[in-house]
């Protein structure tokens, strides 16, 4: 918030915040599922707890601030990916060019959204 105020001033109207809410148990299941394929060293329960504690301490107060101002659009992400995508689409509809939103997603966008698997990496023999 201080960064926002520094750039735009305290009198500027706050934008809406898009906040993705998900129960901890579902986050844990998803992160541990991702760990099987990601190769990330931080996809484990200990790192996840640290990230969650950091979120509660550093980010949640900003979310609460936006909630208090009626500027927080909350999206329940505990649903399947396509359902979450539809909720986000609906939440952002008033800010989105409808002709652009009606276009089909690109293959890359589908991969980034988790709607399509990434291509398998192949090892090149040298």
C-alpha cells in the first residue's frame, strides 16, 4: 500500500483487488501434487507452511484493507481449474473487452492456466 500511495498519492481511488482464496488443505494437496512433476525444491510441506505464514503476516493485512474499502473481489479457487477460470472471467468482465474475451485461448494460455499439460521435455543426445 505504501508503494501505491507513493506513486499515486493517498487521494487516488484504489483499484479493485482480485484475491484468490483457497483452503489450506487444498493448497497442500495441490502443491504436493505439483511436487511430483515440478522439480522445485520448495514444493514441500515445510516450505509451504513458511510461505503461508509469510502470506498471513505480509499480504493478508492488505487484503483485509481492501475488503474494508469494498474493493476486494474474492474468487474461491477450491473448485476445478475450468470453474475457477469462469469465476475470474466473470469477475473481470466489466474491465475486459468482450471481443477479446470471446476469443479462444491460445495453447500457451491453456498450459499456463493448467487446462492443458506442458509438452514433455526430451533429452537431446550430444
